[in-house]
C-alpha cells in the first residue's frame, strides 16, 4: 500500500522559524520518542521526507530543517555553505529544541555528508549519535561521478551557470537521477522548482556545489569515523542510482568489510520518494537492532531482582 504524501502547500504551513548565525532557517518537528534527525539532499529540501513523515512520527520524535541555502531557508550571497557549518546548524537546532540525548540520523545525499561530520564529532565527544542510516550518499567521493550540470557549476563560470539554471534544467537532472520508469508529475516538478525559487537559490547554486571539494578534503576524517565501531550504520542504495554505482558499493565494502548495505532493485537516487514503503520497512528493521554502545536502562524485572 502506498504511503500518503503531504502536499508542499500543507508542508510549508507546518514549518517553524529558527535563527542560525543571523539567518532564518525553516524547520519541522513531529511525534514523540527518541529523536530522529532527517537530513535532506542536494538540491532539494526537507519536503523530500513527506512520504515517511507521518509513519515515522508515530514512533519517533522527528526533526528536520531546510539547510542554509535550500528550500525555504535563507540563501545569503556571502555565505560559504560549508558542510561543517551545516553540521553546526543541526547541532544548534537540536539545542534550540532542548534535545540533549543521543540522536538517530536518517540522511540522503548531501545530508549524508553532513551526517558523516556529525558521526566524526560523535567519536570526538562533540556530538551524540545513536545510529545512522545513509540513503544514496557519496561516502567515497573519489568513486562518485559528477553530472554535467555539477561540473559546470564548479567551473570558474559557475556563478553564471547557476543564474541561468531554469525549471527544465532541474527536470532534466531529476529525471536522470530517478529510476528509469519513474515519471514525476508536472505538479511535483513545479513544487521542486518552487523550492528552488524560494529566496532565489539560483544565485548561490555554484556556492552550494562547493561541497564536492569539501567532502574530498574531509574524506579521510569521515572514513575513519565510519570504520570505528559502536554506532550502528547502514547504507541503502538504489540499484539504478547513477551516482552510487555497483563500483562504488564494491569499494565501500572493501574499505568497510562489515558494512551493512541494502540494495533496492529498480530504484534510483531518491529511495525515500521512489520507494518509501520499502525504505520505511528497512529503517524500522534497522532500528530494532539493540544499541549496545548506549547505556542500557535496567528493566523492571531486573530492578525487582536487584532489590534485597
């Protein structure tokens, strides 16, 4: 049974404002329980999670924001849009919400790189991560090809390419990344374009693409964080994802022999919108694993036995 979607017009009414370093950030919360931080990809926004939002909110306390430069959040011209700064944003948002317990991460694409930084900070004692699931994330930057649009945005004329970026360019790029038989409706494409137009993202697209260089520079730090034991980590990948091919997964398994990988047949780069039912099932199964690295509270039975 397909999951019900949340229309973008409704999603936007549920967002709340938060100020980060003088910039307005739009964020969403729902549910109760253990905190689950959802991190969106490039060049979309937190609305990507709308299929999974309601079912996940039945079990967890959800937190998501449009990162700086994305969706309905601010897109200042003078920001560097560093992945490190985006990780700072996530930690500031959690602090704003009074969440001081270990947080679970569910991250896609660009958001997966932010999650890698949070995972590295966890091992440094600067953050508390309970678990992390990556969806189609460039975890090994040396293995991930760039689309032509990405290469152009990274060129010296990237600022000009970004300003010329139009709806048809977005449609073409999304179509290349989704599964081959996927046909996004015109209304959905209009919604994605609306998120791009909000606060004029085309002016700073070339700056957002700087994450490609940054993740190369941070590659060893992030790989070492993945290789450390303790935090449960799983990667879900679409078998038709042109950015995370079989060669990438082979390299990932070589560097992390004990890695948990789930490959979804006939799915492209957006598993959570192309196959939300499958992703939901995989995520809930992942969360059923015991978190042995966290202090375990004694059960009522154990407390009774311990009494003299």
